[in-house]
């Protein structure tokens, strides 16, 4: 962790984040999976503004954030692995997997608990699905997520380097699997055995409730398969499916103020309805 500390943990994370975001934006521009519903324009400005607001909120509320918490726990001797004689690489690997499961579980809980869904649904109001959707989380949810990860890191005594790598991988994978990028079908089939691909996660952003409540993973695809929440393809096909929430199919989600006020708006999840363009028989294909 010395090398990371010397350069600056925040600097390295931002460099990785920016580099992956730029790379996947180029890839999805060259080989898009779906046609856009709306132009980038205001939508990208809104989503970029949200990540800026989130970053400020985290720095104000949690100045040391998750990696700093791991360093503090190591120095103070708190946590499971800081009380045991376990090789660092083993402790790091276990911590990485446990943290990934925790993020999967947190995501599922935010869908199932009504008051938490009100916050999380801001992410799902995006009417398109691309790299900037990965940035679209309400500040309240981001702060709750950071607090949950900090608590888990302290309890585990997770090695700081493992926590740093987990944060970088999680952010990078979220950008990757939200990209509107067309992967060869054979490559998608191979990759999704191990990790969440764009086609796999796009199902989670379907307008159909039964598909929205599936494929909760951001990194490892194991958890959805293990707990029965895996849906391989959207009912309407990737070209024919509708992205977003049925109650937010308008220009509101492209506007920053409207988007930030979503947790406080009266948006009821509507029953799934039969839509011609979501019928597999009429879709443009998988």
C-alpha cells in the first residue's frame, strides 16, 4: 500500500476511473448495442453533474472514505484479519469476495425495501443505458453505500491494498457493464460465466419489473446465479426492450433537479403490461 499512498489513493482511483470511462465511451460510440432514445446532450450533463455532487458529498461526510478506514483499522488492530495470522494475499482475496457479495446484497435490499427503493430508483429513471448511467446514483445512496463498506472493512480488518483494488475494480466494472457496447455473442457468453457483462446488466434496467428485480451484480456474476436472481436475456430482446421505469418515460430524467428530487416524488411502480415492442415475436433480436 506504500506505493499507492506515495502517489495518492484518490489520484490513482480518479485516473483509473477517468481512463475506463473514456475508453468505454469510445467503444460504445464505435460499436453501439442499441440506438439511443434521446441524444446525449442534457442527459450526459445531468449524469456527469450527479457524479460531481456525489464526490463532494462523500468528501464532506467521509473525508477518509473506505481505503482510509482500512488503513485506520490496520493501525488500530481492529477487525477479523487484523487479529489473525493470515497471509495478506489470502485475507485480501477473501475480503474482495466478501465485499463484492455485500454490494450485491445491498443492491438487492435497495430494490426490496420501499424506502430504499425510493432512493435507488433514481438510477433506474435513466431512459437510456450507457457509460454515464453508471454515474447516476443519488447522493443519499452513495453515502449509505460508503458507510456500509466502511463498517464491513472495519469488521473484516480488510487489507487496505485489497480495499483499494476492490474500489478500482468495482468502479471500472460498473462503467463496463453499463456501456452501450456490442460484444460478440460468443465473448459475452464466456465473460458472463465469471463477470457481469453489459448485456447481462442491461436486463436489470428493463421497464419490466420482473427483469428490473434481477441481475443485481456489478462485478462477479456468481451471486445472481447462486441466489436465483439471474435472467439471461430481456423478454423483448436487447433492441426491442424499453429502458427505465414505466412511470418515468418522459424528459424529466434528463433534468438534474427533477432527477435529484426523485426520492421525494410520488412515483409508483406500475404492474408489468404487455407492450408490442417488448414481445419477443416482434423484437429486433437478442
